[in-house]
C-alpha cells in the first residue's frame, strides 16, 4: 500500500474519530432545565428563554450557565438557579462567583445547605479584596450558631472595608454572644445610621442598654426602631448582576440610586419606565424625586398622573399634600391669597389620603400643618392629636402639637408634649427652639 493511501486512511480515521467524539460530546452535554415562565415579567421570561437557547448552542460554556442562573435567581426560581450555578462551577471551578451564588440562593431556605458552597467561594476568593464571600459566610455561620468560626471571615471583611456597617453589625452580634457588652456597643453604634443596618442596630442597642441597666437609652432606641423603615439589603456585587432584567429589577436599581442620593439618574430611569407604559409606582417615585430636585411643577404633574391612574391608592394623595404644603409655604410671603388656596388643597389631599389609610400618622400631620396655616387652630389641634395617637414615637407629631398648643395659650400641655418630643429626638434644634419660645411666652 502506497504512502498516499496510508495518509488518506489515517486522515479518514481521524475525521471519523473527531465526528464520533463530537457526536458523543453533544449527546452527553448537560441540558438546561425547563422553566415555567407563566406569570413572570415578559421581559424576564424572554431573557430566560434566550439564555436557554444559548446553552443549547454552547452547552459547555460556564458563562452561559451562569447567566441563566442569574436570571432564574432574579425570578426567585431558586432551585433551578442553584442547578445552573452548580453546572457553571463544574465547567469553571476556579471562579468564586459560581459557588458564591449557589450559597447565596441556598441560604434563603437552608443555612446548612449554603455553607459548603460559600466555604468554597471563600477559598477561591483567597486574598482578593472582595468583601461579599467573607461577609456572607460569616452571616451563615452566625445563623447556624457557629460563632467562633464566624470571626475569621468577619475579620477579613473588616480588613477589606473597615467602615462597612453590615460588618460592624455582625461583629456586634458576635461580641454579644460572648457577653462582651462594651465591644458589642462599640460596633453597633457604628452602624445605627446606615440604611442597611439602622433598624436592626437600634433593636439590638435597645436590648443591649436594657441589659446594662441604662433604661432611658434603651427606651430611646426602642422608640427609634419603631419609627424606622425596614433595612435594605447590603449592596452585594455578585447579586447586583442578578437583578438586571425586567421592570421589578429596574425598580430595584432605581431604589439603589435613590439611596445614594442620585435622584437625577433615578428620574431619567423612571421617565423611561413611564414611556414604556403608565405605572402608578413609577409616577409616585418620579414625583418624590423631582420634588427633591426642586422641580415642583414636574413633581406635581407626576403625582397627579399617579392619582388619575389609581385614585383609590394612598401614597400619591399623601405625597401631593406634602408637595402642595411646601409650595404654599414658599408662596406665603409673596402671594398670600394663592398660598391660602394651596394650603386648602393640601388639606383636601391629606383628607383623601386619610380616607384611604386612617392610621397614617403623616397624613394627619400634613392635614394639621395645612389647617394651622389657614388659621383653623382647633381643627389643627384635632389633626395633630390624631397624628400623635397614630405615630406616638414620631418626634415630628409631638413638635407640631406642642407648638400649636403654645399658640393657643395651653402652655402646661405644650411643655409636656414638647419635652416628650425632645426625649424622642434629643438632638433636634427645632425642639430646643420651640421650648425656648414657649419659655418666653410663659413669662
């Protein structure tokens, strides 16, 4: 047999082997899970199906599997998301992102199940300046009661971000488990003002001061905790990649912009959402953000659009009342008749808000503020008393009630109310000024 024939035979055999290997590899390739997309945001459902098709085209791509997992995590389809992240880890075992995202999703149902992948993520993160794996592992260890093991990742997280409020909160909890009350106090006080930790920090500080026998501080923090909104989740750089598709994800991104005070970018994104289709939530947020930027005309237009879209809902009526009160307050020195008409409308908006949510302290407060500026002091007092009853831990409600009582000559009750307000918010200069004015009147 000639050399040429041998070469041809070898080439053919190689080709057959390559085709066979390719066919075997395709036949045994992992396949993406079937996803029930009914009820999902249409944009998210479409993105999930597109990601599945990318895996069919390239089933051995870790990135393709990871991208599908992120979309499924955004849709709260946690079990399917974990499957995708696990497959991505098999294909790319050196990237800490994939075991981290497995652990992050698993922890929502089982801290013990989340532990192994988070430990793998920390091992892969090594000496990098990535806070998330260390902080998340520490949180899971604390949840499992493995407090001593939580210290090492927490200390590493503290090295990476020495001022991170969530790290200090968890160090405060760790110190508390060891009966180190002064140490716990030091850490908890460093995170009582962050939107990511302030409410839970105040709850822990109230309990801590009570254990220390400092009851006045305990009561103050307990009252403060009652007035605070729910804490936001700490900004997770891995998880931020998950919330990238669909209107719910875009609202989440806008929320983070507002937390950072970037109202201009938030307004741009809210306007884009509204252009795609009328949306009550977007109109209300747009009104609030435009008001903070000083565009009161735009804010009023947005809030009125929200009311036209859903007149039965509460928040737009309350926010429009607040906005109109501010406009009237500004106009009062230059155009009193217009200011009085605007105060009347602010009061009417507050009443509509109260009709939809009678327990809303802020709506009663806005009603009282408007009536007071209209000279209807007794009606204002009634509104302020209701505001105090609905929000007894809000210093603002006590302040306005106390000032109005002072205006009508009820000095003894005014003093009791204002002193109560000062205990709720001892560093507020408005309260000190109100008490000083009351003292001058009492002479």
